[in-house]
């Protein structure tokens, strides 16, 4: 299991090889004592390194760079770093004039020292979520087959995946399947016009913020205002300039991915929020039905957590929650999906995993977590969790699989805690 490590300035050759690519590495440019305080805010799953200058840092593309304005040339440092990594500027100067200078220097986030340095963890988790996003994708809805093929080819040339829909009646199903970062929508189509389809898309909570850009010869400001009232984001006049289309699409999709990371990620752990986890579970259950595959869903709950909060305080409870979140991320597969279900409770979607394999995974995680020793207010404390899991083969619907996993978790608690239980209901034969 990885743990965060703070290096002295200039000790770059101590990095583990796995951090060399920068996907888990955070660099810090600050005076020694301040850098130690800043790096303590970084979640432990990241590697960290402190340097006195950019020239001393051999890492070209870390996950992020923290720069303190205690450096006399902090803004110049940000300018030099902005093409290498997102910059977090730590400052005591919260004036508008200084913020404008930070914008000009390419700074991605400004954090006030010392009052708001806990925000550093939130920014890092958002940057990590962005870095882990899938390939950008766009859905093109237009009954003109020649035009859609031309747009799709242009997107393909710049590495953006496209899904073409020439029959608007099929659009909702395809959008549910692809979860795009952008929807290009023609206004005038047979059977279902663009405005009607726009309203249908915006009725779905999971698609409320997906950018929708209309492709149309319509130039009437009143008509465009009507479309904006129902959730249209932008308009491109036909015939479309392809270079302009690609530039606009990239900007819209990048912005959407940033906002999605901020909205869908829990601030304390960086995991998916409760609602987003349930959305993903519903989506994956639908996928299992289409592909004749299966998954297991597990619920994990920290044992005796109220006693921990009452004894040591909520900040210590937060440390334990973060630690368990980090352990889940570090020890599960990349294809598995982890969310914070609420409080001290987590949800895990184990794709293509049967219930027996799920129990083995949970037992391994549980045993590893139980070996951790926490230093809480000077006391060395061990903490455990209980887990319950259910299979989509036995509970194929969203509500049923959540209820089944929760019942198994309850049974684990009743049987003494620090154990994993699974759904025991047998699959009944299907009758027609």
C-alpha cells in the first residue's frame, strides 16, 4: 500500500519508480517549515516532494504543484509551471489585484494561508478525478447522415470519441449508454425536433449539466433565447466551421469535466457522492443486463465509529474515514467503483465479480485495515470495519441489490463486527 512521503529539497532521486510519471506526485515550492505544514494536508495516497526552486525539480508533469507566495518570485514560478501541472497558489494576499495577477500567471487555484489550507486536499482530489476521466466523448444527433459522418471524422482526428444518432427517437437510450461529455443537437428533425429532445434530456437529473450545443441555420435571437431557457448552452450556425466546432467542443467538455469532478466527488474523501454512486450502480446494472454479465455491490461501515468521534473528536474520525477511502482506492482494481455512501459508510461496485470472489476481496481489505494503527490524540488505536455484499445475479435491480447488501452488512454487525457477510438468498428459477 502506498503512503505519502515528504522529501527534502533536492532529494529527487528518492522517488519510487511508480511515482515517476507524476500521476500520484505533488510537488511543493515553499520555505521548509511552511512546506511541511502544506504537505501534511495532502491525502496520504499521493507522493509528495518539496523543492527550493523549479530548477531543482526533475519531475516534468506532476499531478499538481503547490507554490507559496513566501517565495519572492511566486507568480513567475507559476508561469513556468503552468504548462507542466495545475498550480495551487498559497497566499496571504486575497486582494482582487493579486488574484488577477494569479489568473495571468495561469494559477488554477488560490488557497489562503494559513486559514484555508485544508482546501488543498479538495483541489488535489479534483485534479486526480479529472486525470482519471475516460476519453472525451460526444453524441451527435442529426438526421443528416453526411454531416454527422463529417463531424465524427473531425472529432476522431483529435482523439474524441463520437456516437452518431440519425434517428432522434433513439437518442435517450444512446445517451444513457454512452454518458457523453457533450451533445451536439440539430434543431430541425423529423418525428422529434431539437427543442422537444432538449426538454426530454433535461428532465433527467444525471444529464442536467451535460453541455448541449445546437447545430442549426436558426439565427433568430428570440428562438435562441427560448432554447436557452430549456437548457441549451451554445449555438453553431450551419454550415459549421470544423475548426471552430472542435475548439468549442474541447472547451465545453473540459469545463464540464471539471464541474462534474467538483459536483460528483465527496469533499472529504474524493470518492463519488451518494447520489453519483447510485447512478453508477444503476448504469452498471443496466450494462450487466445488456451484456449478460454480473457484478457485486458491497457496503462497508466502520465499526464503533460514534465511540471514536465521542472519544477523540470529529477531526480524528475524519482521519480514519480518509484512510479507509485511500486504502480502498489503492487496493481495488481501476475498473471497480468506490463511493462514500454517507457518514462512515462506503459503497463499492465490483464489476464482473461473483459473490464468492467479492467476499474474498472484502475479507482481504478488512484484514488489511484492521492491521492499521492510528495515532489519535497520543493513543495508538486500531479500527475495524464490517461489510455486506450482494450479487446482481440474485438482486438485479437497484433497490433490491442495495437492500440485500445492507441486510448482509447488518448481519455482519449482529454477528460481532469486523467481518464480511454476503447475501444468502438463492436464485429462483425464471418462469414465463
